[in-house]
């Protein structure tokens, strides 16, 4: 009898977001290793692309109670979810998704293991219950630390709710069969919350080196209306334009570099995009280019177009999350410019790899002056050298092949009598 794994996740293909890409590849690795794989997720609602939706059409089931699609031979069950503007509607939709996926999971027979990522924390809670009811092993994958991130980013201050979430967190950690996290900083943060710390394992995230790889500038195929072929030094950020990043220093930097042969590109969508649009207009920042979300497949081309990729972490959330784009940037042999605090996951990861400029100074004016000086004087040869060092680290340690094997090995060891 084949082994069966149920992956229960908020996002999955055809969603165009990093956790979806991560779990797409994990699911495919389990299928390759002979597992029967079933995925429970939402209807697509993140960075939707028409061509991806056409490749993976959804079929209505039980009159629309849920939908079903096929992802490279893997059955995917989708329950309706939408990013409503109304908080009340978002909450109702979220509860509805949990209830329906719970009953869909109950219908699945002979499940050996249930795997789910955070967020949300509530998903781990439900899967612990499902594991008991179905005599299945349960693995919870901590991609972001909750409720810590919710308290910092969302300003959650209600003591009863905070207390409830912290109790739920400990319940999930201690009742799951295994918990994985992605980084030593995360490990050290949550390890004291376990009664049995041996349950906690580190498995880093990874990058698909078949999609993300170095491209020579001479081979570039980009839209020159959006990405003009200038000789300027090109800084770039590609991803969610949200609260996890600090956009204030970017505007200060753009103002300082206004008259320099340096251009800044921000590619993506998110709640902070309107702030950037307003500031660009207010200060007439012609060299700050705000570009819509681009398809995943062309990202290596866009990364190759840039000279340096930047990530400015929000101080309130920098301890509780790790931007997976770090791996894709390194896989494309591009160096990074990072602003974050000392002993944060991103700084801890990059500090010994010689592929990033790390600015941890808490004084904003001093930090902007340091970055400005760097950008005015940096050697292009130095940037190429740093990018190559990052690429070598990815090839050896953080490739899709290496890391997905670790997930399979973990599950096989757990379910083997």
C-alpha cells in the first residue's frame, strides 16, 4: 500500500505567492517518492495570473461547497476564500474555510501524515485534532512565528486574545508529532515553548534552481518600456509591497540619490504600494520606478537586469519572518543590500556568506548616509563577485533537490514503525 500525505495549506498552486511555490515543490517531491498526495487549500486569491488559472482549472464539487483541480497529477481541493476589504467578511470567510477543509480532511482515508505551514496558527490546531481522529502523524511547519508576528505587525493588544493565541501556539507545538522551522533564530525563539524540544527540527526553505538561475546581461529579454537599457546602477525589490518591509528609508534614499546615475525599481503589489505612489509624486522621484506584479517565470530576467537587490525589513516584524526571496536572489547570482536589526533571521542567515551588504545601524540618518556612500562608490566587479558567492551557497545547500529530500526523509522516519 502506498503512503499517503495530506498537505493542508492556506495557499497552493495556482496562487502566485512564495509559500505556494514552496509547497508546490514539496508536494511534487512526495509524489516523486511514491506518496499519494492530497492538498487542501483555498480558491486562488493571491497574485492571480490568467495563464496559470487556465493551466489548472477548478471544477465545482457538491454544488460549489468546494472545487477540485489537478496539479501535475496531484489532487487539490479548494475551498472558497477571498481577500475581502471588510474585516467581518474576511473573518467569516476564514472560519468557513477552516470548517469545510476540516470535514474534507475527515473524508480522506488512510492518511499517514498531515503537513501544514504557518500561518495561520489555527490550521495547526485543527490538524492536531484531525491527527487524533484519523490516527495520523502531524507535522507543523513554522514559516512565521505566531502570535508574535500578529502582535507586532497587527498591533494586537487584547490581553485575553493574546493569552488564548499563546496557549494555542503551545498546544500546537506540544501536540504535533514534529515541528519544523526554517532558521536558527526561529529555533532559539520557540524552543523554550516546547515540553519536549527534541520535537523541533530545522529545515531551511529553498529555491527552484530550474527556474531561478544566473542570466548574462547580453541575453536579457525584458520589456524595455518598463526596464530601459540604461547604464545606471539598478537597485531592485520584487515581491509583496506590504508591512513586512520598511518603505520610509527607501523614499529617503531615493531623495538622496535623485541626481545620481542610480535607479530604483519596486516590482509588485500590496497595501503599501499607494504610499510609494504618493511619495514618488510628492518628491518628483523620477528614478523610482513602480512596476506591477510580474510573472514568476520572467523573474530571473528581471533579477539579471538589476545590479543589486534590496530588502528593508520592518523593525516591528523583522524578528518573526524570513523573506524567501533571499534564496531566489542568491540563485540568480545577485548581491543583496539589507537593512535589518542585529540577530534577526535575515542577518543571521547572510552574515557569513559574503553576498550581502548588511546595515544594522538603528540611526536612520546615519544608515541612509552609509547606503548612499556605498551606492555612489561601489564597483560593479565587486557586485558580480558577491553575487557569485551567493549562487554557490544555494547550489550546495539550499536547492530544491536538497531541501525537499529532507521533508520526505522526516516524514518517512516518522511514519515508519
